[in-house]
C-alpha cells in the first residue's frame, strides 16, 4: 500500500519516494503527496524527477486501491528513487475551492435544508448539486454569495483530525452533518478524517484543504442549471 502522506500534510509540495509498480498507464510509489482524483476533487499533477530526468505527472487516480501517477511508463523501472513535486498553483486553487465548498454546502443546509448530493471541483469553475432546492435568480445568488463571503472573512481556523468510525459518526450526527452518506463508506474503514471549519462546519472528508478561511478569498456564483425535480446545480469560482 502507498503511504498517503497528503492526508497528514496538505501543504507538502515535494517528497522522496520509490517506484514499486509499473502499470500500463503510470507508476505506483511507496509513498506520495499526490492526491488521487476522488470526492469531487481532481487528481494532482506535477513532476517526478530522477537522474537528471524530469517527467510530467498529468493526473493521479485510484485504481483498485492503488494510487496511479499517470506518466510515460517507459521512462521508469522498479526500485528507482524519485523526487515528486506537486503542481502547487493547481493544487492550492483546488484546496481553496474545496474548503469553500464545505462552507457553501453548510450554508445551504442551514438556510434551505438542502443537501449536497454531488460535487465537482475544478481549477476555475466548480459545481454543487443541491436537493431539494428550487431555481434561484441571479440577484438571490448574489445576496447569498455576499453572506457566504462574510463567513469566509471571519478567518475561521480549518483543522483536520481523525476519529474512530463510531465516534466520528456520533460526533457528526451531533453537529447535524449529512451522516447517511457515511454508511456508504466500506466497513473496513475504521477511522474517519474530520474537517472542522471554526464552529461553522464539520464534515468527513479525505480531500485537501487550506488552514484558514482567509486563504480562500471570496466566492462568486456563476450560473445555475436544473438537474431534475427540486435538484439544482450551482456553479461557483474562488477569487484568484
């Protein structure tokens, strides 16, 4: 199994590792700071460097439990020691977008009792699907964005902890989190990673996040799209 060092330090930009497996589409390493695509967040990209070679990682994804770093496999061999470097501009924008998503989702849960049923985080345009939620005017969304940005401006600390499964579910239930989705997590997962944003939001999440809402900047809603009965898709972006 690959040691997932991105879970412990979301700000780690480079690391040393060893190639442990070659696949048709990329390589597996004994440890990695590259986040694999999942939970609505895009996989990391960057480079693997060794022996004066710099090879681009175009994507990182999960495949049957393995973390695949997509690279031209012919450039590598088993046991090679490499230095991985994250495309930090790309990752950091996703971290900001992901932390913003938690605040946005919580706002709609508290004010409209709307659950987030789908997410997709991208570098310049992210989306959230809410249900039940009726279509909103651009004027209404602008007002909501103002209120959310007021929350972000409060410099709320974002912390990440780990709790045993049963304890985590009870904690999140007490905090009014959407715990029904936790039942979909395989029983083999004994500990949950909890992301806490001040006293405002509490969620189980394996993604990467910033340390404080001040790093997010501000959000803007771009557009909406109806995705079925009382299901609304809202697109947003974070300030550059």
